[in-house]
C-alpha cells in the first residue's frame, strides 16, 4: 500500500477523481481523521471535509506508476 495527499476542491474535481480511480480494479481508501472512505464512492467523498488535503491509500503494486500518473492533477506535495 502506498499513500499520497490529494486535494479535491470542487464538485467537478470529485466527479473526475471518482471516474479516474474507478478505471482501476485496485482498492482506494480516503483517510480523513478517523474516517476511512472508499475513494470510488462519490457520496462517501462528500461526507469528508474537503477544505484541506486528504490522504489517499492505494492498494496496488502492479499498476502503481500508471495510477500515480493518472492522479497527478489531484496530488499535492
């Protein structure tokens, strides 16, 4: 499992993010405080505080580089 910080600052960004991660069979979790949400769930994402970056856990080893490349617009340093 690898983790990156992402920022989802608008409704369109959330929809685009969910479409991107849904292309992969791997599991993705968003962690905000004590809450862990399936990153493929739009309703779940909107239950989080999106005003600050969220930790994304990626449960994939074989496609990791491809996944990171597709998620670059959302990743924050």
